[in-house]
């Protein structure tokens, strides 16, 4: 009675096609992963380096039915000029107030409390964004 062989002797005939395919897939995956990480790093760097003015709302206080006080902290380059847009929203999410605040001073960090007038009672205040420009026109 003869013994039945289940497979080829290990290492005798080189690597199988499955092992070669696995190795190719690992290499392709590593190259694509490295490319993806490099792309994410490039976009992140470009976004951060392109912003000359950044800000955040520290806190806000609804002081009356028609106004909100917003404590805004702005960080910018010394020569940068521009503005930040604040907006306030009602309980249903609709916008009830908006204000652009200019920052033309030479300081690199500015803390300011700003009043945003509203058309109805606001329940929140948020920073819509900041834009750097060449300064006041005229």
C-alpha cells in the first residue's frame, strides 16, 4: 500500500504562486499606504502654513434678547491684517446674528470681547472663519 502525498516537498520547487502574489500585494499596499500618508501630511502642512490668522471662541454670553457677547482669541503673524466672522444661532439652528471683526494691529495674539447684535434670542455663538487680507481699502 502506497502512501498518498498531500503536497509537494517543502522548499523543493521554489515558492508557490500564492506566496509570490502575497508578497506583491504587501509591496503594493506598503507603497500606496506611504503615498497616502505623504499626501495627508502635505495637505495638513499646506493648510496650516497657509493660514495667517486663526482664532477660537473662548466663551460667549447671551446678555440680552438682541445681543451676545463673544470672547474671541486671535493668533496671527505680526504684520497680518484681516477679519474674523462671528455668527450666532437661535435654538432652532437658524442664524440670527453675524459680525465681521477686523484685526489690523501688530500684535500676534489678541483677546477681545465683541458684541454681536441679533434679530432674535440667540442660544449660541460660533466662529464662522477668519480671512487674511491686505488691510483697509482707501
